[in-house]
C-alpha cells in the first residue's frame, strides 16, 4: 500500500504514519496506515485479497471466490477496522485531540471484484476521497 500511496495528491496538507501501534491498558491495536489532516484522521487497513469478494449484510459473512471459483469464508475486515476506529477515537479523547476518525479498507491488488456493490465507483480522486472521509 505504501508504494502506491505516492499517487495520492491533495490540496489539503496531510501527514501519513505507517505501521502504527498504540495501546491503552490491555487494549492494543496495529494500523497499516494513518492519514492525518486538520479535518480528520483516516485509518487505512490494507487487505491483500484477490478474487471476487462479498460482504453479506444479512448474515455478516465475508467471503471470496478465488480464481478457481472456490468459496473461502474469511474474517470480515470491517470488524477489525471498526475496532481500530473506536480505539483511536477513545485514544484521541484521552489525549484531548478533537479529530473525527474514519476508516478505509484498501486492497492493493488489481484482481478484486466486489459482488456486494458492482455499481460502486472505486476510482475516486484523492480530494474527493478526503471530502468523503473527512466530513467538514
């Protein structure tokens, strides 16, 4: 993910921290990347998954079909991302940092199709991405 991040451009000043580990008591998290702006913090969670992926909203199941069309049930990456978002929001509150926290799951692989949202436009421009995840 880091090598592809050089393509990210924004008119807004930002900083990126890679491989961030934080803890509060026994609660420990690891983030692949953390994008910080004046408006928000975005946790970036990289998942190296290929094939056709599906998030089943009704059952909470996450699975993919590989190149041989074999179904593999996997841990839903949104669960870990949501835990990290809750942690970072609590950590910011503890440190008296007033910054909303959002998250983004990124697949650096080109061979990914989402069966859940075939109509989604996943080629958003960097500035649009910041506006979506850093609501003013």
